[in-house]
C-alpha cells in the first residue's frame, strides 16, 4: 500500500527542518555539524583574552618603559632604543596571537602547529634571557661584595693585598689566571705586583719596559682601551713579554685608569680550548678594573692624607715646643714678685687669651738725680728721696706670637731707657721714636702704654698715657673715683707724636687701679654687664676694704670661674698708698 503524495510532501518538510536544525550540507552533499557549546566558550574566552591582554600589554609596556628610564642610568646602562622596544612589542604580539591560536585553533591545522613551534622558540629565547639575567645578577652580587672589600682601604695595607682581588676577578667573570701590572715611580716600566693561579717563580722580577715600538701591554696603557687576544698564537709577543702566560688560549688586558692617570693593567687568561672571551665578559672585566682603579686612587689619597696628618702632627708638636719656649721667654719679662717699695703695696694679675699674648706690665725703679750722679753714693734706694717707683702697663695691637714679639720690644725699650730718665713723657717720646725705628715706617704694629712714677718723698704720682684705658684713681678721704686721662697717641703710629706728663697728689689709703680692655670685655661678654667700666667702678667701691693682694685675688677668682674661652688678654694691677 502506497502513501499519498500529500503525506510524502509533509515528510520531506519535516526532514528538511530536522536537517537544518542538526547541521548544514556542503556542495558535496555532506552534512557538517554546527558550533558546539565548547566552541562558543572558547571563542568567548579568546575574545576576552585578547581584550584583557591588550589592556594589560599597554599598561605593562608603559610601566616597563618608565622603569627602564629610571633604573638604567643608575647602573650606567643605556636606555632601550626605539628599535629594541619595537622588537619587544612585536614579540609580545606574536606570542599572544600564537597563544590565541593554541586556545581556539584546531589541532590539525597548520597555524596550530606553527603556533606550537613559535611557543617553543619563545620558551628557548626566554630561558636564554633568564640565564643571561641570572648571570648578570650573579656578577652584580659578586661585584657588590668585591666593592665592599675594596672600600676597606686597610685591605691594601696587608701583606698580599691583591691576591684576594685577583681571585675575585677570576671567579666573577670566569677566568683561570690573573695578574696585576703597575708602573714604577719613573713610569718607564711595568712590574708584576701580584698574581693568582700563576707560578710565583715565573712572576718574580718580571717587568715590561717601555719600548720605542709600543708592545701590546704598553698600547693598553697608552690608549686606555681594553684588548682581547682570543688566539695568542697570532700574537707571540704576548708570550715574549709575559712568559707565565705560555699555556693561555685566550688573553684579555684591561687598563686601570683613573682621572686620565694610568695606574696599571689587569691581565687575565683562559686555558680551555674554544672558549673565547666575549664582549660581555670584557665589559665585566673592565668594570672590575675601574673599581680597582677607584680603590687604588682612594688608597693613594688616604696614604697622602695620612702622611700629611703625620707631618702636621710633627709640625704641631714642634710648634707647641717653640710656643712653650716663647711663653717662658715672655714670662721672663714679667715680674715674678711684688716690689719692696716705700709707702706702696702692689698686686698684679695677667692672663693671655692664647698661649702667649700682647699684654704686659712691670714695676720700674727710676732716680730723679740720675743713677750715675756722683751725689748718689747709696747702695740701696730704700728711703732715698730721689727714688721714683714706676708702674708700667700696656697692650700691643693683636694677639698671639706677633703681639708677643712686639710686646718684648716695647717692654725692653722701657726697661732700657728708665735707667736714664724718670720723666714719664720723656720716656714715652724716646720709646715711640725707637719703636718706629725698629719696626719700620710701614709697620702696622702699635701699642698702648701707661707709665706712672710715685714719689714717696713728695706724695705725688706723675704719669703719661699713650692711648691706654684710663686707670681709675680712688680717693679714700673724698670717697670719689676719677679716671687718669690720656696724654698722647698710641706708641708706634707716628714718629712725630709727643707726650705730656701730668701729676696728682696722693694720700694714705688712696688706690689706683690699672687694667687692659680685656677685663672690660670679660665683664660685658661673660658676666653679662651692659657697661664693663661702670661695673668696674662699682666693684672698686664695694671692695674698698680689701688690700691690694685680696682685691686682685677676687678678680682672678671671677676669671678662673668662667668656663668660656677668653676673647682677649686680661691684665689687672693695683697700687695702694700706705
């Protein structure tokens, strides 16, 4: 029984619908399966991967470029060129595409196989780069350790200072033997100062003189450029100059230069066949040679500084010894005891701001009748009516040794002329003339001075003041204080300067206090007084009951109690009429 035509048409439509839902037919009539769920997931994964990878790649490239620009100068490296960056970007793009093909492609396709091959090549290249980076990191680590060792300059003062350095050079870069050549003092010969892995007997006395036709070693010294000899047989002169390298299969010479000054040559070699020295190894060797040059230069500077420090110490000790002698000479000019005078008690104190100073004082004896006068036949001036008891105080401009020298001249002039004169003004005039003669017209040294003579028989104090701080006269009976003014300019300024003598009556209990400007500076700067002179007057009034010795002792106690360094010499004298 046959089906009807209508039923056949309906069955064909159903088959057509079923076929379209199950797959599609190609030109040959074969039915191909449609995209499965896994295929759709892989396509979506690839799209997401490319989208995310594109963002990550752009940010990664920007970050690595910034890091390279920051880090490269720190290690002395060049920034990657545009060509290198393009190669890196191209490598990443192709690697990403090949990864996408592996994830989305058909295993039987040709692109899939090419992608596998590229991934393998990329892995090999990456491993080589990784190993190279690991080697560079190892070099940097070893170089850091060597730099720390070289920073300790005491290493170069040991018995064999360079053995450790050469051992590190061979270990870090990968050589078998090494030696260090350094020029002699005249610079016409290179001597071996140390070796590692070489026969010491072969190095003993080895030197390479400078020749008219420069040898390989001297060419390195002259040019300052490293040299690699990967086939020493073609350069036999290297064995003639350094016989200890007879078994070498590759030799490298690196100059040790600092500041344009050749400090030596670093020589290394390899004993294995077919192991040439590469450019990277030569670069590493030169870096080590530069570090050795820095250490040698620092050691030379340190040795020079140590020598100069020792020289300065010796000179300082000699100077202190000379200052001790100068201090003894200066103290010899100063009175050691108070004078035995009629109707006067005295006391004095002096303190130099430095080791020696420019302040001075003295007790002088003069005679109004003249020491060589036939009328005076006494062996002692005690009680003599012609006796004049003199007080001298002064301050030379400046401090230290120059002031001390001028002080000695001024002091000796007063002591020499007082044997003939008893008039203060006449003495000042002669001392001023002599000082200008001795020091010269162009001299910038000058001195203040105060000279006064007390006459016990007349109860008179005659004085002349050459620009010195005004002494303070304290009248006991009146209870008043008055300064003794200046009667002339400073000594040593003008040869034409002339001085005058003044006199005042003195009574029992009257006191005259003499001082230098250093005492007023002490009151103002270390005691905090606004006006040192006013404080001094008050101090005199408050301590009227003290005798001469106790009064000066009170001032000395204040100065000794100060912990600050004195800014000027301090001198204080007092005479009390009895």
